[in-house]
């Protein structure tokens, strides 16, 4: 009887453990299915992009800014899976109507973002790019436009109402680093061409970005997961900026920053080689799992 009771107790314990493990497995599968469902639902949102081109200042910069903005627009509309009509470029200029088109103003940016916010759904994605000149007067940073220049605080207010799931802001003008803190918030990626420091020289970052996005996606996919993340693209642009300064034997006057943990402080090197940093203070986690909607080669061929 004693041996029989022990065997029964052993078998009972085994069934109990098996039953518990089965429940855990079911719960894990349910959790995974829920996560996959949420990811699928999020991926079903609409994608929008906005390109904001500020005052060039002179004819040579007008040509340079046009060329760079054209490269961005071509990339977003032809290489990325974003509807052409949902890539907004301000001011709306072409070679045919450039002389007649109104220059970009602060009110145009504010009203465009306000109107766009009425269209954005919770699962949508918004990417914004700035191109132009900027300065910092010791108290405030400014983006140069026709009329009153908007400040970093103005940008912070204009974007405060944006609530879509994916928000990536690329600020490529000089002194852009001062815009990071007002724009920073959890769930948003803010990229600036410069640090919040005395980095007032004209930036290479926007033109480096225009060069990098012409590369095949496979070259930018450093982790070989068949996707290009914001972190991968940011790192590629930083390296291209460094290459330009080194080739010209110039001292680097800009240090790009990425903030995606909502603390208002950007990071240039997303894979630091120095001593470990507490995870909560690291930037890059969100950028590594936020991907560009690059079209597959087959889609580009079929649509071309």
C-alpha cells in the first residue's frame, strides 16, 4: 500500500506539473497571438510624410535645397510604400511654378499639421523632415522661414496634439539639437543633425541622408532581418557625415542625435563601446523596431 500510494502521488505530481505547464503554454500562445494581432492592426494604418523646406538664403542654396528635397521626395514616393498624395512638401514648388509659389511660413506649418492631425488615425504613421537654416540666440533656437521664424518651442506646441502610433521627426538644420527637448515624448523618435551645443555651421546631415537613401535597402540592413530600421538608417547617415568631413580633412562641426526614450536627451552612438548605461537611459530601442516601408524589388518593378 505504501509503494502504491507513493506511485500514485508521483503520478499525481507529474500530472499537476504537466497541467500547469500546459496552462502556461496556452497563455503564452494567447499573448503571442494578441501581440501579433496588435502588430498586424498597427501595420494597417496609413503612412504620411511631410517635407518642410525653409529659406535658402541665396541661389546656390536654393538649388542645393531643391536637389536634396527632390531626393527625399523621390525616395518617399518611389522607394517607400507611401501614397504619393500623402507625401506633403512645403512649400509646394516645382520647376514650373517655383517663382510663383509662396515661401514657407510658420503659419503654413502650424495649419498643415493641424489639418493633418484631423486626418491621422491612431494606427497611422507620420514622418516629418526639415531642411534649411537655423540659429540659436542663447535663449531660443529658430528655424528660418519667411516672416517670423518659428522657435523650438513653437514646434513643440504644434506637435503636441499629434497622437498617431508612429512619429519620426528628422530635423536637419543647424542648431537642430535645441529642438529635441521640446519635441521629445514617449513613443516618438526625434532625430537632430546637431547636438544642443554651439553647432551653428551649415549641416551635412540632410545631404548625407539624400545620398544614403539611394543605397539598396540590403546594404542598410545591417542585422540582415530583411527590414531597414530607423536606427540602421540613422547610423548609416552618421557614418556618411563622418566620411564627408574626413574626406575634406575638416573638423566635424555636427554630431547628430537620436532621442526615442522621451527624456529629451539625444544619443549619437546607439551602440556605445564605453561602460554599460542603464537600460532606461538608452536611446535606440524604439528606433530599432521602427521600420521604413521600403518597397520590395518586385513591387517596384511591377509599378515601374
